[in-house]
């Protein structure tokens, strides 16, 4: 599953996004809001939100049964629950992990501002976190089997 959002021209074969010039229209608060969808299930999942300051809210379950989950958001990312058979790679302006988050490989999370973990972040291999501030109200652990 590949999703690219924002004011872009996207190449169909590579999903390479080239930003379009701003037209003065109002930006949405969220580029992706899955609260009405329930969940996302695929072999591998890649979400890219390119519009600066526009967030991504993934309110349902997200599961990649055969590969990686990769999320790149230019705004705040709010993630309910995610599980990948492979790696989990997240980059966003701010990251909020609200439920169980698991990587069958490694987990790498980069946040320019705050990273909040409310429940659990676990990976079979290693975990790498980079943020201006980390607020951990749950558990972060590597070397965990599902």
C-alpha cells in the first residue's frame, strides 16, 4: 500500500513526488485521517505526507504482514497501533504513539520536535530514536519476539 499526499506531481512508476508551487489556498490540518477507515492492512505500507505542517492521524490498526511500515509526515503523526513483519521507519515533525507499536525487524523513529510513547514500542532487533524531547509513559524495548 503506497499513499503520497500533498500538493505534488507524482511519478506513477517510482512514486517520486515533486512539490507544486503554493497557490494561496488554505492547507488542510491533516493529509491523512484514517479515523473513518478502521485500519490499514497490506504486505507493506508506505505513507508520505509532503505538505509542510500538515499532519497524519492513523486512528485504527496498521499492519504490514510481509514487509516494512514507512511513514514520512511533514507535520504531526498520531499513530494508534502498528505492527510490521519487517522494519518500522517513521519521520515526522512530531510523533505520538498511542497504542502498541511493534517492528519485526528494527524500529527507527525521528521527530524534529517531540516523541510521545503512551503504551509500548518494541522491536525484534534494534530501536533508534531521535527527537528534541522524548516523553515515555510506556515501555520501549528491543529484542522482543511478538
